[in-house]
C-alpha cells in the first residue's frame, strides 16, 4: 500500500506507541515517533508531519508547549492523546491550538477514524497551503519513505520494490539522506538512521 501521509506520534508509553504505530503503518501512513520533547523537536526538523498526535505529560516537559513550537512551522492538525482528563485540561489543550482531545484509556478504532479524518483535512488544498509555505523540512516525503524502510533493515532491492525505483536510485537517495541527516559513520548507518527517526 502506498503511504497516505506522515503522522508524528509523541508518546512516552512504549506500549501505546507501538500499538498506534503498527496500526497506522498498516493503514499505509508513514509514522515518525518520539518519546520526549527533544526527540519530537528533532523529528520536525527532519520533516513536517501531516498530522501530529501528542501526549501532554512527557519526561522532559509538556506536550502543549511542543504544539506551540510545531505551530511555528506547520498547520498540521494536532490531536492530544493523554491521561489528563479534567475539563480544564481539555479546554487548555484545545485553546492552545489542538484540533481534538482524546483521554486514555481510549477506543483504538475511534482513534484511527480521527487520524484518517484529520489526514483528509491536512491533504486538502486549504489546510496544506500555510504548511507548505512554512515547510523547513530536511527530507522530502519520498526520502523519508526510503529512510524509514532502510531503518527497518530492508535491503536496497526490497526498498526499490516498495517505492518503485531502481536499486541504484535507492543507493543514491540513501547517500543523500545520510548527508542531510549528518550520518557520517561508515558502519551501522542504518542503525543510526533508526535512532534519528525513532529515538
């Protein structure tokens, strides 16, 4: 299945992160993950997400603060997924610029439906204009796709089949990706790539 868009998951609970990532990847989305604010900031320097899912309570700060930083570079729809269920928390999250607010525990099918709906909004012309004008991403969407496949340990041949390009084109693209991300080590480049993209 071809990728339908880029989702950034900012979540410090590894189990929740893995469940949501697997589900969204199964739907064809490119998924970037971050377990801290620092990692989330690093991800949006690599690429501007189409949709962001943000936990509020994170090890190194508050997800609402991160949303304000994201808004400086992107108009991507943002959904808070958090255990903070007080009415004032919901109001604060929405007034800070969140497009939706889901409290844990949550219904996985409802969560999935909201992501799909927000992705449709993000891909519409009106929502994307401001985001495209402010985009400061390092990687193109195609490069990000190749990078994520490489980070999973896939061979150039397998990646080529996934993205419908030649093996030589994949090799060239990976060289460009490593250069853009500042990965210069000769050994374990794909392991380093995984660390850059997923922490």
